[in-house]
């Protein structure tokens, strides 16, 4: 037995070797397993971050991105929302800043008001290369169309993540948001946002998908109503998507695409919409329809079903991180007998999740445009007093 | 074509009779056309009931005719006749078949004035006022520039007008560039393209006086225009105060054009095409040419506007359609007439 305690005995050396071998194999197996199971955690420890954008291009970053410039207008608010603050945002489109100043975000992210907004040529999407270079960005988020919006940046050696302009479907909207989430390393938070989108979508779609055409009210959404001309949304825009989702039918959809087409009063009379949505980008209000004698014969006007789109962290008309609230709002107004959400609660809950912000009752009224919409049909469902 | 027939009273009378019948018939027919199917019968019924005869019409028909079609048709008549008479007067006064309201800079100036008001997001009343004011001041500036460089220069007037017009067009482009793409830019583009779709009776009320006043001044100066179009020296020899008369005519033209731009945006071509048609039909005497231009301009504009509001669900920009329809019509007429009506000398 004493031989076993001899440190130099051959048996002892064999046993030690065997133990070391087992340990080594176990270590290798563990590392391999870790590599397979937790690739993301390895990435966080200094491996490159790879983001695939809407062009299908893979952009590689050697360290977490710290300095971000956003040129697409809703994306400044998306970055701050997914990141929980404006620390990493160093430049944005002047109109993004305007939306922050005019809307709720100036209260939620007050420090964002001092971020530079001279990164474009005037109000266009053309990058102002000089001031962008001066800001030393790690990445610029930019629209993909037209291609030369990106080319000048990339030829100057700046990394660009391209997103699809004004998404016309929820799938494109979600992909844009997911790409930004990936870039920020906020995959989990983005996933939680997607879950909200999907659960609201399922609840609405399960009801409205089966509604036959004759029970779908004729709806119109107006991008502008005053000096910009009467311009309703046609096919292939996000507004057409949510009007259909909410159980309506966009009567302008049969005639044209996009948001740029102006129509005259007579065409609106010929369509005779049952519900009219007035966009939040425009200074027009339901009163523009209610007080216009030429439109007095329209069903939407006679039944007081004309509504101004809400404006919260961003305007509710186009695709953004708040769009699931747009769907609930539109569904309750379009199919009042089929939907009865508690929208005020949903807004409070969403803003806690999105911005970690507790809304006051007055702020909810402001978001819902209670001043303009308060006297319209069905709108008392949103006052919380019915 | 050296042979000249003495103008037959009957032929001329027939042309006038045709115009006199065509104008109201066109107006009535156009009021019956549009996106809502009505027909002339319903229109007549609505109009009769408004005048106090006949039974109450369907209220929907009433809305379509009275609110959707009538204000813009009235404005189309005013704008068409005003721009056309203005074009005729300028062409005679400056002795050049190529000039139009755009030549003295009023269109570009008014366009810039209105754009500036939209840029500062002011109410549509201020857009109208800005366009009107800027149009007037631009022309005065152009006339002043031309006077600076010597007394007798039509060439200088036209050149200054083109330079100043280009300058203001460039300023308008800068404004479009600086405007917010989501809120202001669409308004700017829409307003500049020109359209009667936003016209209401109150807007018609704002511009009816300046347009009519301008036209009355032009009609009153019809004979002076005949003298002026013979040439500067001849007119002076006949004792006409050439510069004073020219200034009055240009002022009247400017008032008309600035008023039109302020409510309907920039509408080109009408002031160039219809005066030539009138000249071919009625010859160079401004006492007949000006009323004929006005009538033809009104008919042309009402027809163009009806096209713009009826062909598609989308409202077409009237400025573009006047050019698309006016260009080929103009060329074919020119080929047929070989500039008949310009041969005064």
C-alpha cells in the first residue's frame, strides 16, 4: 500500500496523468458546448458584431457601437426607445428633432434636445458628409432608396445600416426595428416588443380576417387636408395596411398607390367614406371636414366619424415602435361592436415598457387628440368615463 | 398668301356668335361632367332651383354642383380669361409674340412670395397675400431695372424680367430644399404646381375684383395698344405717351397674374397659347382681340380644369395639363397659319 503514497511511483504518475487527461477532455468538451450553446455570449466578449441590413449586406463591427447617427425620421425615437436613452445617439434628422420638441419625447428624453441635427442637406435625406465625419460615428442608419443616399457615406469609409423607406407592411416595419435592435445589442428588448406586436395582431386579425366586404366600412386616411391639398392614402402604404387590419376597406386603394396623390372634393363625395382618419403630420383637424359645406353629405361627416390620428412618442400614422397602439385605436373606431379594448390602460402599459415613463391623465388625452376628437362618435370610449 | 379678302362682316359675326354660344354651352357641359355622374339635366335643375324656379333638387346633386364644381369653374373662367387677355396685351405692347406673363417676372415672384408664407407655416390667407404682394413688387423691380438702363428698351425689359424671374425661381428651389419634407414640402410642391381643387367661393371673392379691374383697364387701353404695337417711334410721333401707357398696361397685367397665382398657383401656357388662337381668328386689332382672347381663354381653361378633375381619381396638376394640351395645339395652329395675325406691318 505504501507504494501508492510514493509520489514518484509509476502507478501514481499514471493516475495523475489519467486525471489530467479527463480534466482536459472535459474542459475541451465544455468549451465546445459553450461555443455551440452560447454563441452570443462569446460575441459580447470582444468578438465582432455582425448586422445584416435591409439590403442583405452584412456589416461588421469590432466593438459595441457607441456613436450612432440616424437619418430616417422615426429612427431617432426608435433608437432611444430600444436603448432606453439617448446616450449613444450623436446626430439625427432635423425633422426627428422637431418631432421630439413638439411631442411627448422632450419630457421623456430631455437630454436628446441638445443632439446635433445638421447631418442632412436641409430637410432632405441627402447626408451632409462634412458634419457627419466631424461627429466620428460608428454607424449611420439610413434609408436604402435611392441608393446614392448610402453610396456617398460608404465611399467616405463610414459604416451604414440601410432600412427600407416608409415600410408598407408590418413585416418590413418589424425587420427595420429588429435590425436596429441587433445593432444596439438589445435583442431581448426588441423580442419583447415583437411579442407585443404579435399578440395584438393576433387578437385583431382573428376577428377582422373573417369580416365580409359588405360589413367593412369604407374608410379614407388623409395625409394632408389643407394647403397641401386633399391627399388620401392609396395602396401599398402602412396606413392602408392598418385600415384593412382594423376591419375597414380603404376606398382610395382601388385607384392609386402611395401618399402623394391629391384628389378633389367631388372624388371624396363619389367615394362617400363612412370613416375618415386625419393624419398627424398635417395641421388639419376633423373640423376641416365637419365645417366644410361641400362635404356635409358624406356619411362620415353626418355620423361624426372623423378622427385625428394620435401623436405620442411618434406620430401614429406610419410604422413605428408604437404601431400596435394604432391598430387597437383604429379597430375600436372601425368595428366598434367587435372590439372593446381598454386603450388608456394599454397606452399606460406600453409607455412604461417603451419609455419607462408614467403618463398622466392629461398626457393620455393629449396623445389621443381629445381636444379635436372628443366630440366625435364613439370617442367617449377613450375618455375612461363611459 | 398676298391676296387679302376684305373682312366680311358676316364671317366675323359668325365667329363672334360661335364664341358667344360656345362659352355658356361649354360651361354648362363641364358642370355636368366629373367623378360623380350627374348629367346636364341635373345641373340645369340645380341652377334653375337656385335662381328660384322649379322644384327643390336632390341635396347631394346640389352639393356637387354648387360646392364641388361651381366655385372652381368660376375661378377657371376668371383665370383663363384674365391670363389670356394679359398675354395678348403684353404681346402687343412689347411687340413680341413670345412674351407672356412669365416674361415680366410676375409668376416667379408671386410663386416665391407664396412659398415663403408656406415655409413660415402661415394661414392660406397670408399665402395669397404674400403671392400677390411679391408678384406686384417683382414686376415693379423689373420695370425699374429696365428704366435704369435707358428709356427705350423693350429688350431690356424682357431681359430683366427673365433674369429676375430666374432669380426668384432659384430662391423658391432653396425654400423647397430647406422645407420640412414631412409637413411643408408637399404643401409647397402642391401649391406651386397649380390647382383649382382647393378653391372655395370665399377665395373666388378675394380675387374677382383684381382680375376684373385689370381686365377693364386692358379693354380701355385697347386702342392705345393698337398704336403701341405699331412701334415705339410711330406711337411717339402720334403723340402717345408710350412709357406711361406701357407702365399702366404692365401694371394691369401684373395685378391679374398675381391674383391668379395667389389662389391657383403657377399656371403657364394659357397666356401664350390662347392669345395666338384669338389672333388667328380675329386679327391684330386689340379692340376685338382682347375680348376674343378672354372668351377663348375662359373656354380653354374650363375645359382643361374639367379634364384635371375628371379623368382619374387623382387630381391632375392644371399647370402641367395646360402645357401638355396647349403645346401640340399651338404647334399645329402655327403650322397651319404661318403666323397669320402677326402681319401688321
